[in-house]
């Protein structure tokens, strides 16, 4: 991968993540189930939820509710 691509993508990641001192769990963007304890038990902000992410609480409820169907 060219260096300029790595630099560009790193800059985008820093911009999207914002303040790194915030306790935000971005794992929920990767797995609908694996990181729920981080959000609901450990108190991390869900990286899917506005203003960090682009999902509403209603959309997340639908997405998370589908876990039962996947089992």
C-alpha cells in the first residue's frame, strides 16, 4: 500500500474519531452482539449512535433485536 494512502486513511480516522479521551466503543460497528457488554455494562458510548455515529436509538434497537433471529 502506498504511503500516501496510509497517511490519508490515518488522517480520516483521526477526524472521524474526534477526541480520543472520550469513552466510545467502536466495536459495535463491527459486531451487533460482541461489544454490547462494553456499552450496556461498562458504560462506553455506542459508536453507532448519533452524534458519534449515524444511527438513531430506534435503528439500533432493530439491529440489536435481530440477534435472536441469527442464533
